[in-house]
C-alpha cells in the first residue's frame, strides 16, 4: 500500500490500484490525501507533456515544507490518468 509521510505524519495512503506511477513519481488520488496537511501555494510549473502543475505546501506540527506536493488541475491528454491525483517531493518519503 503506497504511503507518503513527512515530519512524522502520514500525509497520504492508498491501495496499489488507486495510484498512478508517472516518471517514477507516485500520484495519489486526492481523496487519499489528508487535506488538513495541505496549504495552497501560488507556485506553478509547466511540463511540456503533462501541462501546468499547481502546488501545495505541507504543514505538519507547525513545520512547513514549501511546494512539497503538486498536481495537474487540467492535465494534457497524454497525462489524463493523473487528473485528480497529487504527488510529493522535497523530503516527503513515499513507500510503495
């Protein structure tokens, strides 16, 4: 069962058949992510084949991990399988 954790908290957990693996990143369904740890960020990036990514900061026990989670609100057709999913980086531990 894939799990994402940071600063001692489990941020997301989902069954194997609920996640999408793209470019070796585990994309969790938004419904499997604990929303209380997410704070919207104004940061965006652009991927030529996935589209424009939006970010969340993670906030756990008063500590902030800026732009540690990202998602594609409107992914391009080539990446449509990650619509409604979110991935992590910047020190977030993701175990498959």
